[in-house]
C-alpha cells in the first residue's frame, strides 16, 4: 500500500483519473463496471492477464438467483419466503440475515436490470437445487444461463476473450452444459440426439474452415461475451496486461491503485472507489495451504480458477486494513478434478461433476471402500472425501467403472469414441480385465475392492444402493441417465474391461475471502469500513459460508453484489463513508 507521499515517489507515468477502478474482469467485475457506467460514472477495468473473463469464462456460466422472473414465467412457484427457508436450512447458524436478505431482494433486481436494461438474454434451466431434501428446495428454476451467442458479438475484441482449455471442449468446440451435453451422451442411442450432435459438429467444422475457429460461444464464455459486449458498447476501457499492484491511501481512504500497464506503472486515481474483483487466491499455494483443511501444496491440489488468481485482492485489501475470514466449514468450492497429461508435454485438468453420478461409476478411497453417494453435488462429494481419515495425501479418490458405463459416458478426459492408449501409457487412465487386476494397478487392496464392488453390485442389479442411497435425490437424477433401467444413477459393475481414474480434491474457487458488508464495502477486523474500497466475486468471503446451495452460487452473488456495490458508489458523493 502506498500513502500519498510514498506514491508520489513511485516512478509512474501520467496519472489516470476515473470515478471507479475495477480490478478484475470476471462476471463480478464486469457486472460492477456495467452498472456503474450506466449510472453515469467514469469507469476503468484492469485485468492482469492478456485475456478477459477470468474463471467465469471457463465455467458453466450458471447464475443462481432464487425467485427470478424467468422461473415465474416458466410456471415455477417460488418466492422470497421459500428461498429464505431453503437458505436457513442450508446455512443453519451461519445464516447472516443482513447479507442473505440483501442477496435475495437485490438479486431479483440485478437479473431484471441485466435482462431488461442491458439486454442480456438469460434463460431458465432444468438445473435443480443441490439439496432437494431441504425445505424450500426447488427441482429447477433458480439456476440461469445465457443463451449461446455468436462470437461476432465481440468483433475484434474476441481475440482477448479467455478461450476454453482443450479439456473443456470437444476438438475445440464448446458444448452447452444446459442444452446440448445430454445429447452427446446419447449419440448412437437416440436418433434425435445423434442428429443434434451431427449438426453441431458440422457447424463447428464450417466455422473453423471459414473463420479459423468455432463461432458459437457457450456457458461461461457466452456470459462473459455478453457482458463484455455491453461494456464495450458503453465505451468503457478494459486494460489487459495490467495488474493492479498496490492501493493508494490518502487520509485513511483508498483513492486509487498503482497499475502496471504493459510494463509501465500508472497511478490510477479514483474519485469514488476501487472495487476488487481479482478472482480470489485459489492459485496461491501458500495462502490456500494455510486456509484449506486438506493438503493443498503444489502437486497435492488442483484449482481450475484462472492462473493469475493468486490473492492480489486479498493482499492489497489487507494492506489497507481489510482481512480474510476463513472460519467456515469449507474454504473452497470443491470439485473432483483429474490431472491430464498431453503428448506435447503440457498438463491440463478436467472436472468430474458430470461423470461422478452416472450409473456404473463408483468412487473409492485408497482403502478400496466407497465413502459417499456419488450422485451428490461435486462440492459435497469432495467435502466427504476431505473429511475421511482414509483420504490420504494428496487428498483424492479413484473413480471406477465397467465397460458398459465407459462405452456410454467415458471417464474424465477418456472418451468412449477415441483411442485410450495414449492416456493409459501416460498413467492417466487404468484399464484391466478384472476388479482384482484394476485394484493392483491403482495400488488398492484387491480383496477390499472386490468386497466393495460385490456389495455394491448385489443391490445395484435392482437399481438400489443400500449403503449410501445413491439415486434418491432430484439432483442425482439430473446427473444420471434417465434411460438406465431401475435408477438413473445406479448400475452394477459387471462387464470387463474395467477402468479407473484418480481424482484430486480440487476447487473451482475459494469460499474464504475478504469480509464485507451488505454493500460490498471491505471491513476491518473491528467491523469498520475501509473507506473507498469494495470487493466482489471470489475476492469476497462467500455469503453462503462454505455451503453450496445450487448451480451458480459463485457467479450469482458475484454479479449481485457487484450490482449493489456500483449502485452504492453511484448514490454516495465522493469521499462519503
């Protein structure tokens, strides 16, 4: 942090003045910028990476907004009281009335603002809440997405949009997790799905030949493209290759930041506020190792957040008096993730939220035993993994399936329609002709794994899981395969060969973060406001305190509190507290 006199000694270029400086360009930062700009403020967005979009751009792009108007139009009965019951059941004693009531009320205002005034076409999805057994849970309607969009919406700025990594695409083509993913799992088994997939591949091939890349943006890429397009229409500058390095503090108030723009230091001075939205700290091994409850050093943990999310926002806020709160049950938004070695020597990663609940797939620890209902939410599955004394170091588990399951769904990066030889040779995928042989390959006691599979198969023949009750929840059904006999999540492992993949206890973001109030102002340990400093997105402590109520529970609060922060900044005179 620089005080006024110290910042004057920094070898900077000319000062750049604006009303609001926003650090980071994920959904939270872009939502803040658009709202502030439409309120008449002079806004600058800075992004340390060469591309914008942050983790949002490579996410599913879901936005969890209970009681939204789209659900009502679809005939879903939901209201604030119902949402409140669900979150009270989810959070228990961690329920913060001021924050949750603000979120429930202003989230509706936010989503209507972006649909009606900004022109972003959100759509309702069939994604259920993650805990259908809780009072107030809905079977669908609260998780929204934007429609797939043509890349031409960004014009020349498309080159600066964070691209999908190869692990999250098929031959480079993005697949809509809402409208199209289920069709890919039914290719060859459904005429409608086969035709749909063929049409998508043909369009992708045509676009690649004509334009050099696919032109249909989906999921988080589509959300960021829509937000960024609106930002650029408002003539708002977005600097990339421009990390904010230090805050400027004058007379106890944050009045700007030092930004390294393409190697040149610039004093960005703010008339109103600085908003931190730099993506959190999940890529900072030192910080996450102190906060996460399981081993999280390099090689022990995988985060799928943007590579630059190393806690810049937390570090800068702490220098101005803010603090990171980590007193929550789960410090991260957990996800089972496998590490993917590629022939070119690079290493990628892929999520297993889609695989984990499919029939014919089980998860076992190093002791060869199952530990949870595999069709529970990805966050809950990893939380169970972490809590198990048998989880080991690094914390993780093996996903195991038989040929019947693999031929329909694949396993992680291994696809049923592609050769698996390279993945087997690289040590990513294990394959064997018997359960005992697969156990030996993965270093698990063959007798123990044999007992586990035998016990599971005994009831799975009739679609039951007597040990953990897999296939009894709405979310589980959503993850599963409705065409599977008896139960969409349960099938025996009987047909060789058998396959296995190791999955780490990974994350898609941190829940621990900077403490802030209902206006998103950064707070000190004593509860006072750090004047001139706001925080949104993964830089901010989750309002759900380590719980994960539904799809979009990261982006929903990020956009909502970005909207709230911008309105609060606009409605308060400069230097107001």
